[in-house]
C-alpha cells in the first residue's frame, strides 16, 4: 500500500502552518507546524483503513471518480481528503488530489458545519 500526494496538496501542507499561525488559530508557530505535520502523518498512515465515500460531482474538477475520507482534528475542524484508488502490480495506491476542511466545503458534502 502506498499513499501519494499531488504536488499541490503537498504545498497545502507547507502553507497550512503559516495560515494557522497568521490567522491566529494557533498562538505558537511550533504548534501550527506540529498540527500540519500531524495531519499529514495521520492521512499517510490511516487513509487505507478509513471509511471511503464517493465524492460528490462538485469535486470532479480535481479528478474523476474520486473517493473521500474524513479526518477529525478537533471538535471544530474535520479535514476531507479526496483521492483515487488504483491497483498497480498487486499494490494498492492512494493518490490524494485535493483536501479541505469543513469550514470551506461542508456545504458541498451536505454535512453540518
């Protein structure tokens, strides 16, 4: 099993700590970096065992026939990871194409914000 991230998703992780710190969501830059790294590690290590759902058509602009899984980081924020699952040489590959959180995309998933 392999979990791969498109370059633009990797860029989101690199920018996430800055955003969390600059907008005051986390008071210390070290905590913001820790949050971003923790999210990345959790996605990388647990995506294959998470419940996968078919992504709504709205997300086809990031890739067709995608699935998504959710990652709850705290009582206010859940991250959604959109990906395709492939079989290559007997190995399952998860290609992550997009990610966002409930504050931005909940209305497209028909979930409560």
